C-alpha cells in the first residue's frame, strides 16, 4: 500500500502536467461516463468473494469449479450490459450533452471506448482476484498491484514524451496496462487454484442466485456511482470542463486513499464472512465494530493535513492546480470518510445473504443526493453544494444501514455505537480541534503541512491509546511494541 501510494502520487503529478487542465478535465468527464461503473467493481467483487469463501469452507472441489465458472458467466453478462450501454446511451450523451471543445471530440471518443474496454477487462478478471482474496494470498495481490502501479508510471512518462495526441495515447496505454495487470491476476489464479483450470462450469440455478446477489450489490454501489460520477457530469453541464478538472484533482486524491482503505478491507472481509457463515456471530459482530473504528482512524489521520493545508499539499505535489481543487479535496475526503467508515455493515449483510431489502432501502436513501444536487444547481447554487448534499444524505444512509443490519443479523445498535463509532469519533474530533488550533497560530507556508501531519498523527496515536483502544487491544500493541510495556 505504501509503495502504491507513493508511485500513484508521483504518476498523477506527471500525467496532469503532460495532459494539461483541459485534456485532464475531458478525461475525467468522458472517462467518468464509463469508469463510474468501476466503482461497482469492489462491491460486486465482495459478492463473488462471499460465494467463493463459503465454497472453500465446504471443501468440495467440484462445487468450487461450479462457483468459479458461474461467477465468470455473471461477469460476462455484466460486461455485455456495459458494452450495450456505452455504445448507445454513452455515445449519444457524449455527442449531444457533454460540454467538450469541438477540436477535442475525436480524442474524447477514444477515451470513451478505451474506458469501456478497461472496464470489461476488469469485470472479467473479478473472479480471479476474488479467488486470490478468498484464499487470503495477499502477497500475490500486493506484488501484482505494485506491478500495475509501476506500469502506470511508465505510461505517464510515455505520454509526457509522446508526439501524437497525448490524450488518445494515454487512453490506449491505460488499456494495455489493464490487460497486462489483470492477465497477471488470472495467470496466478490458474496456476495456484484447481477450480480455475479447464473449461469453466456454470450452474443455471447458481447463475440466477449469484446474478441476483451481484445485482443487488450493483444497485447499492450504483447509488454511490450516481452521486459521484453522476454529479461530476452535472458539474460538466452547469460549470464546464474547468470545474471537472478541479474535481478530477480531488477525485485522484480520493482514489489513492480509497485504494489504501480497500486493501485494509481486503484483509478483514474474508475473516468477517467466515465468522458469520461459521455461526460465530459474536466474533463477526466484534469485527464489524473494530473494522469501522480502524477505518475511521486510518482515513481521518490521512485527511487531517488536507483539512488545514490542502492548497499547499496540492501545489507541492502538482504545481499549479485549478482554483477550486483544494476546497474540493477537503470535501471529497470528508465524504469518503463518512461513506467508508460503516462499510463493515455491508460485508455483514452480504455474509447474511438476505440483501434485497437492505439495498432497496439504503440505495433509495442514497439516490436522493443526485436529484437534490441537480435542483440546487438549477437554482444557481455553487459547485460545492453537491458535496454538502452528499454528506447529509450519507449520514442518513448510515443510520438506515445500521437499523436494517440490526433487524437482519441481530447486531446491537448500542454495541456498534459504544464499541465502533464512539471510540472512533472521540479521538478524531479531539485531534481535529488540536490541529485547527495549531494551524490558526502558524503562518501559511509550504512547510506547515509537514508540521500539521506530524501533529495530527501524534495526537491521533495518543488519543486513540487513551480513548479508543480496549484493554485487549492495548495488550496486543504492547506485545508488538516492547517499549510500551
């Protein structure tokens, strides 16, 4: 995760300078028409991982081959749907609705088609990556992820020196990286897992069941997709590609943080699923609470320096950035923390298996953000209004998630609050007061964010120790850090 974050930050600095604000804004807006579906991938992958994890627990090789083959069939169905939507609605939207400079339309069409192909490649590789996650072979996942990050850095360097249309070159090279990296995942799975070899077997009954399960997960993450990339399209309609470039900078910061957070979740999700399906609900509920607590602490520690010095960090990282980028980055990180912290409730519901009502209610609440934002923009509200609407709606969504999880699984609302949210929020809010107080005293300077990062990390660590950790967790930390004994 550390290597990928450093490489990702450096890669983005190069590519933003190579493409320029206008072309990067086009890539953010046009590629978002298709790549917004990539937000669905993690949720669909967790659904597939759930079936594979349960299959591993049963220890039936033939059943595992059927589960794997069925997951490939389901992903093929999703891929066909993506191609159909892109080649019809996507083309129409690009040609008739998007605000793109006329001379850049040809490059924009290349971005649209290559983004579609990248998504198809990623969707078809999901069963292979799900196998790796379910078997908890995280070393392979780490090495291949680092390989992908290095290849993207090479792409950025190639675009910098390209003499042809840089935006088109960037789009095609990203497709090549996707093919190589996802092919590596597939090759590893074929070499190490018997169920991934030979002609895949699919079960019609399981296709229906898994397709419905993945479909409800698609609905859940589709609401988030609508409220992020969908609002990105609203910004394009109301404010132009310049605002898309500013939002694109903020989204890139979120992508780096999201990759970090998602990899942490990959370590927790299989254990939570196995505990629940193994009828060890007490341990599963403990992991739900601890997971939310750890997610918040990690993300909040990363976000705090941006809250006080986003402009300095972005300028040091990227040089010149669009004027709204720093403010958008602060709001984006706040939105991400609110959305990701209760994510363990999703995994608990998926382990439970009865997800129809859960996703109907939670997605219904989440989808309110898009029409409310559209109405606000129509009435003349500023671009940042979309973030404010997101925060309010997703706080309401988290409350609905917890209530339904309690009804479906028996998770105690009080336990989740006392062992998950409260120990997370107390150190976080106290640290926020510390860093904002110090920031108000120090003069604005490029070095201030280093001081604030050190103060936020140190304050979070101390306050987590005194107010966030249980005695058992403290004992575990002492066992790993002898100087605390």
